[in-house]
């Protein structure tokens, strides 16, 4: 006997942005930045989630209720014009990550100096062993022992320190992928003014970005140096661009990028501006939660750096609570149902196919960040559902072009305006043949006029009549 299929009631189209967050730290810092900086709230939350995703992805994955384990990484894209305080907000949330990166860079440089000395000493000993082999004659008893010493020596070659780099801005594809391969396998591709990245070479590597988002390995081929494979890497992508930059990109490459599935993986938004509403009410700013947020971020980052530096690349797996699993499965099935020809997602099936994954990812990183013990709670999942569905409405508005109006609707509007002018001159009826002779040029053909008249009749703008043996219309509700 087959199991009963579960469905869930989805958030309504054009629902409000979810302001209540299930987590004291995240709720507190978002409220605090909103109050002090007065930037659009979606911009603030997107910036917070960017920082959290970078910190969490290196140490945690999430198991969807269908059993599949996926990365917790997010891809976020926001359109906001100059003056919306994008850089200010981003700097607040990335502050701790930049501080840790600066500290690790200093440690890396010091370690490199020590490594260079050890490497020179090692090279001297290697050279000495090679000379001994050169001086020895083939077949002599001592040659084999020198070879053994050389093989053992090779095993002890000093290993170059691992560079800890979390943030890439306007990076080339080669530097980004090589960094994930040889330096630190968890990073963020970040730009508060993302025009450089959006139109740059990295965004043309769509297949590789898609693969990393999915947790797959990628092959990077190089002509002038050794090729390599990026394995088990995690990448958070966060782009904020001005609308004019985005429109130029869409004209040039947008269709290709969407066709490749890249934009389907992004949480996207274009929030309403706050300019003109940012009045100063208090000269003293309170920053209670900013420090709490940064300390928690550092705690997660330090744990990830320690584990990866020790060679422990195995990530912990976030699970959903039993009640959250049921809700997620119901949402997944309902999304799938709405992807049919007449459903909510019929014009954005690409985005809908990744929506349940993004819901799981957002829920997981919030759960980890807030220090949630045990499984992901229902309240955390419900917030994630509201946020991701709000983003799906934004995706539709930004990426799905409006359908052109049917010809008969356009013709009916033109005819209605012409009839209104006639009515203002005292005419409340007109012969149909008169319309064909003197009406709007584009609807003087018999077929187009008949269709336009039928649209107006259905809208109760006219009724058909007959006067003196001629077909006429009576003008109603002008």
C-alpha cells in the first residue's frame, strides 16, 4: 500500500517580507542595524545571511527530509541603487570575517618565512644525497641504501603552510578555484558593488559555480600550468548591484545565465528604497547585538579553520525535527504541483526546482548560528519558507518578463478611447460600418474590429443594436 502523499499550504503570492526571525541574535542584530543604519530590511538580512553562510558552510551540511545531504551554502543577489548603504551594511556583517582573515594572513606570512628556511635546509640535504648517488658506481652495495635514504627524505619535505582566505572580490576564475583547491576550501565570492563580478569572467564559469553549489567536484584545466580538481569545496556568493548595471548584464548575458540554471540557485530581491524616510530620531546609537553577532561568527569560523587545518574535512550534518520534516515534504510536493502548465511556478520552473533546497539551507545555517541543539525546529523552517517564497516572488518580478497583451485587448482599449471621444461630442451610438471607415486605423479590418467589439461587449462597455436596418453599437459606461 503506497504512502499518502503530503501537501502543504504555501505562502500567498506577494506576501509581506518576514520581519520576525526565530533566533535572538539574528533578530536582534537585524533590528539594530535597521534602526541605526536605516537601510532596506531585506538588504540587511541578506548581508547577515551572507556572513552566516560563509561561517557555517565550512563545518556543516544539511540533510533534506528526503535523505539527500547537500551543502549549506547560499547564493544571494540583491539589486539596490547608489545611496542605499549597501557597503555600510555589508561591512558591519563581514567585520568579524575580515578580522579573522587579517589575523590568519599575518600567521600565514610568518609561517611561510619559517617554511622557507626549513625548505632550504631540506634542499641542502637532498642535494647532498644526490651527489652521493652521482659519486657511487652502479651495482655498489651502498647505492641502494642511499636511494632508500633519498626516498625517506622526500617524505619529509616541509609542507607549505595553508593560506586561510575567506573572501574573494572581483577574482579571476583561476584564482578563485585555485584558492578553493590549494588554500582554504570554504570561501565567499562577495561584492557590495557587484558589477565587476557580474560582468566578469567568474560569472561565465556557470557550470563550475553550479557544481560547487551542489557540492560536486570540478575539473580546472590550465594551459600554462598543472590542472587540478576542486573537491569538497563550499562557496557562498553574494552580489549587490545597481539596477542599471543589472539591466546591461541581462541584455548581454542574462538569458544564457538563466538557461544554464545559475540564477535559479540565487535568493534574489530588489527591495523598496528607504531614501526619503531615513530621519534621525536619536543621536546615540546602541550596538548591543553587533558584538554578539561578530563573536558568534568568530566562534564558528575558528572551529572550521581548526578542523580543516588539522585535515578533518568531514562536516557535521544538520537534521530536521520530525514535525519539520513533514512540513518540508509537504512544501516540496506543493512546489512540484505548482510547476505544471497552469501553476504558480509555470514560468519559473528552473527557480522552483531549487526552492526546497534553498529553504533547507537557510533553515540549517540559522539553526547552527543560533546554537540550536538537536534538530532544526519547525519555527526555523517556517521562517525559511516565508523568506524563500518572498524571494520567489521577487525572482518572478525581476526575471520573468510580462506577457504581451493579446491583440484584441490592445485593439479594444484603442477603440474604447475612440468611442469615448465620440461620446463626449454627444454621440451615444454609432454604426459599425462607420467605425470601419473612420475608427482607429489598426482595427478597420473586419476580423480585428469584431474581436475588439466583443471584448468591449464582455466588459459591458457596449451593446449591439440595429438602427434603420444597419448594425450599430450603443455606448455604455464610457
